[in-house]
C-alpha cells in the first residue's frame, strides 16, 4: 500500500482470504484442495492424451471434449498460485497488477468453457437430428474454426476487465472476499466511480447466461427429436449420449448462477459461504468433468482402462 494521493492512501496490494474463521486449519484444508487440483490436472491430461493417441476418437464430439479439458486446465492453473499461497504459506497478499491479470485469465477460461458447453450441445443435437449428415457438417476444419472463434470471442469479451479495473482508484479497502481475484469482487473496493465496470460486468454475466439459455433451447430441440423416434430403445440410446454433457452443464453453471446472485442481490451472507461457493466454481468442474466423461462415455472409459493396464504390464 503506497503512493499518497491527496488525502487518501492509494491501494497497490490486495488481500485475499482463505476460509474465514478457519485460518488455524488452513494447512489441513490445503490437503483436499491440493488433491482436487492434482486430480483435475491429471484427469484432464489423461482425457487429452487418450483422445490424441486414439484415432477412433478423432471425431467432433471428442475434439470438443478436448477443448473442454483445456479450458478446465486453464481454470485450474489460473487460480492455483493464490490458492497455494494462502493455504500452504499463509500469504494472502497479491499486487494489484497480478490480481487484474488473474481475473482476466479466470474470466477468460470460464467464458471459453461456457462457449464450449454451448457448442457441445449443438453437436449433440446434430448427432441425434441428422446422424447421416453429422460428419459432413462438422468436418475437422470446421471444428478448428469453431475453436478459434470461441477463443477469440472469449478473449475479446473479458479483455476490457483488467483495463477498466486499473483505471479505478482504490483508497480505503484492500480486503477481497475470495481466494482469488474476480472482477465483481475487485470493483467493489474502488473509491472512484465504477459504473462502467458494473455495467460491463453485468453484460459479461448476461453473455454467459445467453450461452446457458441457448443450451436449454438445444436440449428442447433434442427432446423434441427424440420423442419423434418410434423405438423406445433408440430413444434411450439417443438420450444416453447426452448424459455426460448435461452433468458438465449442471456442474459448471450452478455455482456461477449462485455466485452471481449472491454478489449482486444478497446483502448479508456468510463470508464462509461466499468463499466456499467461489472455490466450488473453480475446483469442482475441472475435477469432475474427466470423471463424468470417463464413467458415462464408454469409448473414453474403455481406452483409459486400456492405457492403465498397459502401464501396469
């Protein structure tokens, strides 16, 4: 905290929080947190390795799953430094520029994941509605183009965040309410006019909610198509291909919706609840998605088991 600015002290360092009221147990809390990071990174690396090395998995569905795994790893690596510093070394401070950079990467990878989940819902609709045209519509070149568009859209969406935050002045408060930096959390500390950040932050959340609504529309169309199939066995088979994706959507969007509601509409909430919800947002989806896809997708499960058996031999 340095630079004197008229009568106020301008904040150049922020302080993150671990588990409020449980600071004495941070070293023990770090064990499950570190385990979740390890599982998330190993699980997503396994998904990427299996898809890369198995020619039979070189299909649009699995290319999109690779994108999901990469965005999950990006989310994990974005929050990993501050989480480890807080829980392992009791070092909650973070410079303003590092905080702005971290929130850019966290929001960026979250936007990528939201877009990938949307594209995966369209992929499932195409596979069920037009199975004969599926491969001709989603060619490898188109999948690559979709991946590039998703990445560019996500970067452009969150690119203003660090610059608008940096233009604000932080005078009196430096205590954040999470274990990592979020745009909506940092802007609340500003002592200058932050209306632009509030409006643009709302626009960013609205964009993600549009993804969610389009996913719901996709599943409405999928359900309509499935109900038109005469055979009940074929109906269940078609719906079964969507189970993994539905789980991934719930795991990702539920914490985001809860956290957004708490930040914008709830005035008095337990700090511990705030931190837990925010940690669930970044820890659970990257860890659970590989597990869900390994358990519910036979092609992935069989090849993961085969790889493990090869290593043991």
